[in-house]
C-alpha cells in the first residue's frame, strides 16, 4: 500500500457482474484508505467533489463529523484534497510513508453528463495533487464511449465478464429456503435457468424471478400430489407459468 500505483483504473462489465461488490470487499479486507461515491446519487460535479472531500476528511477526523465542505470547481477540489491528505499523513506515526488512497467512483458513466474537464482531471488526479492516489471508475459501458475528444490519460482497464450458467447455478442455489432440501432447490434453479438464461443474464433479475416463482413450483409437493423427486410433475406444473413470466422479464407489476 506504500507503493505508487497506477493513477487510474477503469473497471467495466454488465450490470450484476460483481464489480462493486468485489471492489468494496477487496478494499475493506485489505483495510486500504478509500472513498466510495455513487455518481448517480451525487449527479453534479459540485455534489460529487464535496462528497469526496467530506468522506476523506471524516476518515481523518474520528471525533468530529464534517457535514459540508464547499467546493466550486476542480482547482478548489485539488487544493482541499491535498490538505485533507496532508492531515492524514500528519496523524500517521511513520511520516516517511505515504499510504495510497483509493477513490472509487461507481456508476462512472454519469461523469459524461458533467463538465468536460471533470473526467480528464480525475484521471490525472495523482499528477495534479502530487499525492499517492488512485481513481477507480466502475461502469457498465466500455472505455471507448468515455474517451473525451480532446484526449486524456488512458486508465488501466479491467473487464468483468458475465456470469456463466454454472456460476449463476451456484450463486442462486445458495438462497434455498431452509424448509426444502438443497438438491430440490438446485433442481428448481436448473429449470429456471433453462427457461430464462437465453433472455436474461442479470443476477438480480434472476434472483427476483426465482423468489417469485418458487411457491408455484412447490404446489404439487405442498398438496401431496408429488414428492421432491418427481421432477416431471413439477416441471409440467410450472412450465406454463414460467412461459407466461417470460413476457414480463425486467417489468415490475405493482398492485
């Protein structure tokens, strides 16, 4: 953590491919100093810059929580950022070691809607601030759709591939209800993926579909018409229901 790392890292992949979860888990497990901001929640440059400074200063000040840090532009941000990092370094007993700070911007595609200088400036924050800081951008779109026309510092890119059907089977099977066996629920997930995998790879959507349709799958077992191993009867019971549910994938019916 004391080495200078790459100034900026661009992590991309489809929704629900584990980008945010893996990044947060890695930072927390390694106990790296970091700031994590969602660019959709802080959708203007001023809100975004102020939230970064607030989190950074709250990390260095455990006794007093800072609620607002006025910041009008990126020049002010760099100045205040250097001050906040300097205060952290003074509190470190080993002053000759400059610990790396990770700045994570989730849903970074929102940066394209802000001022033209915001994205290039973040990519060069290590150079502008002369501090050991790495900016991590998390996005669902490729870097080619980000790159400004004027050119900018190229980040290190990392791709998160979609989950394979085997990965989805393992992840979804972990949510089996305690009143049913793991094998019974795994068989249900196999049926669900057999129907929906070609039209939906979104883990969150598949979790929603699995929870929504499981009671229908269990009806023959609950009524005593079949046991957990009668896969043919269970499939015949739920097949028309799943085909009907295919028409409402990604749609939420609100009563």
